[in-house]
């Protein structure tokens, strides 16, 4: 049976998502249905899909699926977009506390529309030849490069994502270049989209942390991040080279359009 559902499309620095209001906690979508909704030719088109659900003790719950239809780990830009969605639905404003797969998150919306999302603390950074690996809610390789605009993100990223080192879960792969004092440019191959996306919030966060001034382990630090989809800012405290706390991912998140779509078999 076909059924029509209402959807909303949001983007945060070009990382785009389908949002569904599931405050009744009644919507179940199959992997195939989500994959089709995210398809840029046969569906709405998006890097991922989120259900906004009710959750006792929180303003809402975020359930995140990658474009391949599988539920995945934390999405930073998604977290910022669902916060904007909650505000647009009139859930609350301007402070939010929601539950995601990696635990509770605080978020705020500034008068100028910037959405700030508190990320989980990081307690471990692994070193490999040529790159670091850390988990900011999702797993990320951070590889410093030069001439970032000419990096083959798709092929290099895919090779690392599917390498034995990261089997079976895989990883997202970020390429990062310092462009000037306190600013980096980041490009990301995203697991579950299996391509470069215009921006990845948990990836940008991982790259920013790897720029920490480790001589400054008390004061909050800020790293500005440029991506192909726009600019973000990451604020944090670096306790040592393995431990980071009070991490905030800050940037724009906007509604693009809304509509209704028929879903086969719903
Ligand atoms: N786009 C996201 C990351 C989403 C999860 C990722 N694709 C994964 O499966 O690890 C972000 O903004 O953080």
C-alpha cells in the first residue's frame, strides 16, 4: 500500500537532510524506503534522513539514517538541522536538550540563525602513519594534506574507508589543510553516503580538535573551518593530546523546502 507522508528538507553548510516529524513515535521506514527517499533522482535527495521523536526527559530524540538507508552514528550537521526543525515546529526556543545515538546534546539558536551544538567529549586519538583517528560521535580519519582543492577525495577516501584497518564498521575520511592562522579547509568522504559531501559536522569537529594548541590546556579555543558548503566554527578545551571537552560545533542550518511524498509499502 502507498501512503503519503509530509517531509521537510534542511541543509547545514550543504550537508542536506530529510526531516520527518514523528512526535507520535509511530513511523517505521525500511532501509529501502529511506534509500529511495534520499536518492537524488528517484526521491527527494539528501545525504541523510532524520526522525524527530518524542522522548521523556528531553525536548526531542534524533534518529539518524545515512543516505544508504542504514541507521548510523552521530551527525553533527544533522544535529544542528534537527534543532532548527524543532524550533520551526515550535517545540521550544532558544535552548534545547535532545537525545541522539551517542547520548544527550545541548543546542542553542542565536538571533542571527547560527545553531550551536554541544558534541560529546573525546577521550582517545589513535595515530597512524599519515593520519589520526578519533570518534566525535562518528568515527573519523583526519589526514593533513596540501593543495586540498585538487585532492581526489572520492578515491582516496574510499580506499581508507574500506581498508582492513577500519573493517568491519568503516570510517569517514577527512582531508584537512591549514589555510591561515586558526583556519582550516576540510573535505570529507562520508561513510553511508559513499561519496564526498559538501560538509560533515562530526568530521569538521575532528579536524578542528587536531589543530589544538596543546600548550593552552585551560582556556577555550576556537578553530574556523571552511568547507565546500560553507563556514563552521568549532570551540573546545584541549586537556591534553587525547582529551577534549566542552566541544561546540557552530554554523548555519536552514529549511530549504517542504512537501508530501508517496512511500511505497508504508
Ligand atoms: N554528516 C554527518 C555525519 C553522518 C554520519 C556519517 N555518515 C557516518 O555514518 O559516520 C555529520 O555532519 O557529522
